[in-house]
C-alpha cells in the first residue's frame, strides 16, 4: 500500500512538472510567436538571397498584401502581418521598403501581369532593376498548417525575381489572425 501511494505520488509529480513545462509564463517565450516571426524572417532572407543581383538598397520595395487563395478578395490580418514581417526583415537588411494597401497591391499585380513576358529585370548595362518591386503572394489554410507562397516581383517587367514557399504551423493565434478581416484600403506599416 505504501509503495502504491509512493508510485502514485511520483506519477502525479511528474505529470504536474510536465504540464508546467508546457505552460506559458510571463517572461517566457511563446514558441508559436517565435516560429511565426522566424518563418517570416527566413522567407525574407531567402527572397533577398535569390534576388541579390537585382536589388540595391535604393530599389523601392512595396510590401503588398498576401491573400487567401480560396478568397482573394478578402483581406485578413494574417495576410497583412506576414508581409509586414517580411518587409521588416528587408528594412533590417538595409532595403527601402514601403507598405501597399490591398487596392494598391491588386493594381500593382495587374500592372506587372500586363508587362511584357519577354521583359528583363536588368537594365541594358546588366545592372539591377530600375523599377519598384512588390512583395506579394498567397496563403492556403490547411488543417495543421498554413501554406505560404511569397514572390518578389519586378513591377515594370512583371518578372518574378525570387520565390519562396513555406509551411506555418497552425496555432490558435494563426487561426485567429486568418479569420480577422480588416478594411481592404487600410495600410499596415512596419
């Protein structure tokens, strides 16, 4: 009987410690937030690396709005926050970034899609792009993750300078951000 109580007490203590280790306490790091931010920064780093020869610190970069692939006319906080984080990382790396509203993003996408498919993102002397570029893309909500696709598009030519796709773990925060709709013409800065 004493051994049974002792064993039960040990199991209870181990379970309590295990639950405490999983809880968020003030002053501790929320792993979902770290994953969310780090994913955005890693995406920006990949876009920058791929487009390295096409970008200069003077290139104007517009951080557009990511749209839900199933409802591209709707604007969610998730789509805005994702591009704001990517844009913030571009700023940290020394690039000139501004925000674009949903309407502006759609207009810039339309402008770049009407550009010649044979256009070049380089000037005649082989230098970097002379026009502004757009950070844009889409996301798709899945059961356990959000599939994010980012593109860095040279607006004058419509050429995709770099592309990066990644999965973002589905958390309650991500789900909440995805369902929150905000006015399409609102601009979120960095």
